[in-house]
C-alpha cells in the first residue's frame, strides 16, 4: 500500500510540474507576443535565402532598412529611401516577387557603397 501511495504521489507531482511548465510558457508567450508586436518597429517582409540566412525589410518609424540575418549576426545592408507600398497580398509567391524587386533595386547601390568604403 505504501508503494502505491508513493507512486501516486510521484505521478501527481510530475503532472503538476508539467502543468506549471505549460501554463508558464503560455503566459510568457503572450507577454512576449505583445512586446514584439508593439512599438515603432515592424518587419514588412522576410525572405529566406539559406538554411540559416534571411533578408528582412524592416520599417522603423518612417525609415526602411534592408537587413541581412544569419547565425553570425545581423548586418545593415542599406537604408531604403523613398516610399514603399505596404504589402496587402497574402504571403506567397507574389509577396516574394515584390521583395525580390526591392532587393534587386538596392543590392547594386549597396555594392557601390561597400566599394567606396573599401577605397
């Protein structure tokens, strides 16, 4: 009988720990979600270019930036000048083409700036 009571107590303790872990993860997920969605910064588009590499089009207040993100870190590729249209299309092929057009437009200017800095 003592073995059954000890086993039941251990199972209840494990169940309580699992429940508390689940509850805390939901609580933290909600608070981090609110923090990520507010403020003055918004990711307009994201393009996966490799296993651990992506390009982000980020809007901070009225400025837009093209960022390169990899496991090595985050690098500012260029600041995009001019007005960008907000993407109202669902994510998919059309959205990638719009991002690709922006990338082609500013990749050349970024390359020129890098060459000028190296000289």
